[in-house]
């Protein structure tokens, strides 16, 4: 039962109980007491149902929060792994660029030396 219908039910019970208590036509002794007991019992049952609904909602919220937290942890781990992979790729690219630069310098030096010998 969702919250709207519970509030509506409580409102109806309160309205009916007010009318029943105020009815002056109770001829039998104790009939007002019986009605009052029934109203008390109904109100107690409604209170218990509201408590159960609140506990159930709280449990569902806790479960949803736990699931969301677990999913965020998994996503964070995946993202961290990807960042590490990209970082490794960048490092490897920089190292390759350094080696290429060194080779270019070696070739340049060889060309300069060859040109100097021919002069």
C-alpha cells in the first residue's frame, strides 16, 4: 500500500471514528465503548502497517545505496585501470620519441662527419 492510500485510509478512519463517537443514538450501554475499541484497534493496525512500510522503504533505500556504491566502486576501478593503461602508453610513446631523437642525432652526426671528410 503506498503512502497516499495509507493517509487516505487514516483520514477515513479518523472521520468515521469522530462520527461514531459523536452519535447520540447509542441506546445500549457500552456500545460506544465497543466502537471506541474497534477504532483503537484499527488505528493500532494502521500504525503497525505504517511502521512496516517505513521499515521496508528504509531497507530498500539501504539496498539501493549499497548497490549504487558497489557499482561506483567497480566503475572507479575500471577507470583507474584505464588511466593506468593510458599513462603507460604515454610513457612508452615518450620513450620511443627519445630513442627516435637519439637515432636522428646519430644519423645527423654521421652525415656531418661524412660531409666533413669529403671537404
